C-alpha cells in the first residue's frame, strides 16, 4: 500500500446532498400538514368568494401554497 494512499483517504468528504431519513420524514410530515391546511382553507375560501363573503385573492394564494407543498412533498419522498 503506497504511503500517499493513507493521506488521500483522510481527506474524503461525505457525499453531497445527503439528508438523513429522519429529517426527510419530518420535512414530508410538515409539508403534508401545511399543504392540507392551505388546501382546505383555499377550498372554503373559494366557496365563500363565490357566495360573495370574501374576495378570491387569499383563497387563490392558499391553493397555490398547497400546490407548492404537494410538489415539494413529491420531491422529498421520491429520493
């Protein structure tokens, strides 16, 4: 075994982009909670805006947040 081999092995780094399973599970759980609440609020808000109680701006924003959370959840789970 060459002498330089031991020196090279000491400089190895952890692979980039690695996230532990517990962290991914926690992130997925939070995304599901936030996305679900945003989706429910968005649906209720759309119904209320159709009736004329509130405007449609906030419900559309809530639905957009729900969609973003769903996409991030899919990306988190697919790894």
